[in-house]
C-alpha cells in the first residue's frame, strides 16, 4: 500500500513543443512536428492521476501558459497541433516553463523539450537571461533533438522596392534577396514577380552553397491604389520562406499645395506643373502663406513652399515628419535671416550668406543616378542638362546631412534633399523668378518640377518590416469612427471597436503571410506586409555541446538529459524519476526494520519470561 499509485510523488511536467515552420521538414520517420506529437503523447500516457501538465508552444510568443490536471484536454491540444507561421525562440518558451516549474509544489519537476534546436532560434539574439533563481537543481530537463537531416532549402530573405516614383502604367523595379541555406549548389532555379496576383516577370538564378544574391525584377503598375507585390521561388523542403510580400501605394490623383508669400513668385511653378501634368494626375491648389494656419495640409500629398512661413512653420514641419514631402524655394524677398529660420525649423544646415550680382552661377554637377532624374532620360541617352544662369543664390552646403542633387561652384547646393523623420524635403537655393535665375525658361524646369512632386508624393511612410507574430501599432489620429476593420490575407475580416478619441490600435493577430488592410469610414488607413522570419530558414542544428553551453549561459542548475530518436524515453525518465522517489523505499525499509526490531524484542521478552519460570 505504500508503493502504489497513491503514494507516487506528484509530478509537474511541462512540454515545450517547437511548432515553428522549420519543424515541417520531413525525414524517414515523418515530419519533425509529427514526431514531436507522437513523443509528447507517449510521455503524457506515462503520467499519473494528480500530476500536473502544461503545454508551451515555441510559436506562442504573446501568451502565458498554465498547468492543468486535465490530461484529456492536453492530449487534444497536442493532437490538433499544426505548423505555425510564427517563429519564436526556445529561450522565450524556457522562461515561461521555468516560471511554472518554480511555482509548482510538486516533488518531481520535469521539462520535456522537443525541437530541431536551430542555432539561430535558441536564444533571443545575444541576450542570455539569468535563470538561476527559477531553473533549479530539482528540475529535470529532457531534451529531444529532432533536427538531424541535411535540409535542402532556399529562401527569399527580403524584398525591397527600388523604384521611388510610383505611377500607373509605369515600370516598377524590385529586388529579391535570395539565400541558399543548403549544403549543395543550386542551378537554374526561378524567381517570379507578382503584382496584384499577376505574374509580371521571372528570372533564373544559380547559387552556391550558403550564398546570397540580389535578383532585380521589373513589372508594370497597371492600376492605381494599393499594390500587392510578391516574389516567389520554387518549392523545397521548407515552404513558408519561398514567398515574400511588400506593398506600395500608387495615388490615382495627387493633391499638391503651392504656398507662396507672393502670388507672382508662384507663376512659373504653377504653369510649369500644369504644362507637365498632361494626364491630369496632379490636383493643384495655390494659396498664400498667410492662410497656412487655416489650411488642412494633411489632405495634400506634397507641398511646394515659396518663401518662409516664419513662426507659423510648425504645421509644415509636422507634415513632413509624418512621412510627406515638401519642396522649398526661397521667395523673391526672402532674407538670409528668414532662410536661416527655415533651416533651423527643419534642423538642416544653414546657408552662409546670400550671393547676388557678379558672374552668374552655373551647374557644375548633377546626380543623374538619383530617382528624380532617372525617368527624364532614355536609358541609352546621354544624360545632360543645360545649365541656367543663376544671378542670386543662398550659399548652402549639405554638410553630410543630406544629398546635393545639383551643385554650383565651390560645392554649393543648388538643389538638395534631406530626410526629416519619415518625410523628405527638397531645398532650392534660389527663387523661381526671373530676377534671380532664368531656370524657369529652361526645358528641364517643368518636367523636373513634375518628377519632384511625384517623388515627394511616393514616400512609403508605413513600409516597415513586420514578421509573423510581431505586434504592430496603427495610427488612428483623425482617421476613424467607432470601429476599425482589418482584412487579413485570405480575405478574413476582423472588427475592433475603438474609442473615437483613441490615438492608436495595437494589433497582435499577425499570424499569416501577406498584406493586412486597416480601414475605417470606408477608407483604408494603413496597409502592412507581414512576412516569415528569415532565421527559421537556417537549418544549422545545435550539437549537444552547444545546448549544454547555452544552459550554462542562462545559469541553469537543472539536470539536463538528452534522449535521441532511437532511445525509449520512458525508460530513461523512469530511471531518473526512480532516483528522486528513492525516499519511499528508505521509508519502507525503516518501517520493516522497526517491525523486525519490535518482533525480535517481543520474542526476546517471551524467552526471558520462560527462562525466569
């Protein structure tokens, strides 16, 4: 009665199961995930009534786990497991498991760690937390390394949009960065570019083992609005990393605001834009600067500022910082002090002085590689711009804080570009009026203005790199009613009630690859591309020595045992558990010795009485 189930020391068993997509690899025994499930279910069957169990998934990065005594519930959870698109580190799962085991009052504390043990997914970067307070000696860790196959996998690690001006019926250039994580060379594989689900181009490529290449692809943007862009390669042993997404926005119409101190200063700019606006894509408004505080600049894609706004400049600074574009010309009456004030507001280098009179300045160099000029010339055409005469200019240099697109003598910038937070500004050193330059009369003036507006209106302010499982914050300022609708890849919709005064929405359901659309008031307020974590593609598996070294780094005192595929785990675990439960047998032995001593004592007493008689 003392050694039956009722006296077995209670056990808390925590299962860490790696369900990330590298576990979809298949060997002679099936997929790594199915092997994990089979092992976990077998181990679960060896536990006793009253024991506690918990399941922690490596992909479940945002939620906490809890122990339960309901084995049937855990069994169903394990049986229903499938490959997750979300990557996670073993370290995050270990921290959760250590907390559960440390809080358990049970005598046996066991952690079953089932994974392929990718080196790249054990720790979170180079962060190694000190777990000495919770990963104590009484905890036994049983590690099941399943990753032992040489895996053939190629992955698209990244996709970037090279074009910086987006226009309907114009070409788009994209780069796909493809890595060969296999130990063999790849010959004549194919990568394809899709725009809105339509294949627009493809290229063949070859890669040496462990080599990465940038493959440039091009397609034509056939419509305006949001564009879903994807690069795909052929299937291999890991499917989830064979496709990567990004998105851009191509405006149907581009609202442009011209703000000027004097209407006459804006004449050539306005007429130049109208002349180049042959497809009527630009919607041009001209307003005086003294109206700035009453104008909602957020409804414009870009602003052309002629003159300085003085103390009222802050709406334009915020406009640029939010991810928009501004083209600045000094006005015909702009003073050096006003020009310096503008530079200070945007925190860009100030001009030294104003040079006027004397020999006119001329262009010395032009950055023809900049996207602003790339569409102004045919690819094989000799690139050359006729220089205007510049009679008056503010002498400004970029000082390494921006790009000089056109320079005049002594490395002075005639036109420069600066990045301000999420936005950009172009800064001209002279007013667009005939008293300061004859530039407005040159043939390049109108198309350069037009391309500048397209460039400044094509800034992709929200194109951040989001991975499955990441949380993302959606700015709601001025954009929402009482509800935000999210359309996930596959056209699944989610609805979130929001306070009309809320500034942002925190979204965590990024569990699919593709484009997510956030909308309110029948308007898309943000589109986000979500992709696979490239670290999951690296099938460089840790050796036992690597795993032991990792547990030393996190200051673990737990006893670590490795169980290979060809070993019977229940035998090893029972032997280990027997050692922890040996106290029962010593108690029994002590009881038997006491019983024998009592019987001997009683017998001796009887013998003594008999002798006395």
